[in-house]
C-alpha cells in the first residue's frame, strides 16, 4: 500500500498480524494532526507558495485558520458551483505537489470535474475525521509488526507525507528494509520509488 494505502495496510497488519505474510509500503502516512496540518495548513505552503495561493483561493480569508474544516463545509454544501470550485482546488493542490517535478498534465487530470469531486470529498471526509484512528495509533502499535518482514520505500522530498514518520516506523519495526529514495517525491511513478517497489514485490513473490 502507498500513501493512504500504507495507512490501511498498517492498520490491518497491526490489528491482524497473524493474517499478514509481509508488507510493502510506500509513502508512509499515519494520519496524525501534525501530518495533516503540514499539508493542509502550514508547511508545504512554504515550499509551494504559488500552488498554495490556488489552494486557499476558494476559501474566504476569515475561514483559513482551519482549512480542512472550511473545505468540508463547502464540499458538503448545497452550492454546486462552489462545491466544484473547491473540489478542483483541493484535488489540484495534491496533483501539483506529489512529484519532485510538477507534471502539468497530472494537475489538469486531477482537475477533471467528476474526478475532483470524488477525490476531494472522499479524502477530505476521511481527513477531517482523522481516518477514524486514535492520534499516533499506527506508530504506537508498530511493535505488533515485529514478526512481519517488510519493505518501506519513501521519497526524500515527499510533500504530502513527511519522511519523519517513515523514519520513526522503520525504527520501531526492525524487520523492515527501509529505502529512502533521493531525488523523489511522493508519487509511485517516481523512477527510484517504482524500482524499489518492483524489487520488493519480486522478492516476496519469489518466496
């Protein structure tokens, strides 16, 4: 699992370690408040001020102190025009920041109306609810992975998912091989990330 997929994989493995033979994880995301704030409130905003300006544009200035909650109000509101405007801004913020080098075609694809509405509403719904996880739960319970072999692949310049959390997971899970990919962001399509994922899957398939 990658990104949100890593969240789900960790949650499942920590709940049912006897049902998991191995794990291949990319872009570790533990959905803590600091991680969410880093991406949606203050942090990545400093790295991408031009893109951040587009992200905050649909939200009135007085509501920008809680961006996820403000977006939630508009994404679940009755004004369909405003809903689409917010969905496109939310979705394209991610499309613009997930790779080391921004791909204009990806940003455009993330802004397609139906995709943006679905992507933004689902993602925002999970994140305003903290993924229905206790704060810090996935790192707290990482010891339950102790008998599970695994591979962690994480880009050095992953904007949505700060490397710090992958580092902490690797420290708590000695059986995992940890690969920090230099010159890589968050996307699975980054060459160094994709290479390690293929190697990991081939390794476990070979068992």
